[in-house]
């Protein structure tokens, strides 16, 4: 993130198998992060660890302003996507108090899907990890 967006405080959400939440300051210091299950992992877990919940098809859509499901499939779909949105909003709002210029960067395989749900300005860089690995290769 630092190579692409120097001199910015970044809250980087890398949404793949797991979701990582990382804070990188404008001076390039990694302040820490958290790891949570990814979108598909959450759906898979609810399907596998219960007797009757179906596996959600991530291509299924609901109305853009819909918050609650009206059937089991919608409830599973929205439970996961609304939960992830709440996680992002929670972390971002708390960190923005300490870092007023904080910018949200969404990356990873589910970044495009999740960014369409997120109601705030962000930088969408689905391949951020690949850029970072390339930077490491070029400087080693």
C-alpha cells in the first residue's frame, strides 16, 4: 500500500479466504491488524456446521437497500455481507478518530463484491498484495 499511496494513512481490508484488517501509517509504519473469516468461509461454515442451512450462492443478489433477509437464503447472504460491512465500518470509524485523513483500501478476491456494498469513498485495489510482492522482488 505504501508504494502505491505514499504519505497517506491507510486502512487496508484484504478480503479473500480470510479478511485481514491492517493499519499502515503515512510514514510507512505497520501499526497492526486483525484477521477474520472471509465471506465464503462464513457461508461454508454455516452450511457445514448446521443440519439444514443451505450453501449460499454468492452470485445471488438482493435489493441494494435491503438490510434483513425475507427467507433463509437472503438471511444467510445478508448476515454475512452486512456483518462484514459492520466490521469495516467499526474499525474505520474508530481508527479515523486517531488518523483523521485515513483512507480505506479494499483489496483481495472479494474486494469488488464487497466494495459495491460499502457506502463510503475508498480506493479499490483488488491486486494490492501482488503489487506489494512485486515491490519486494524489485528491491531485494
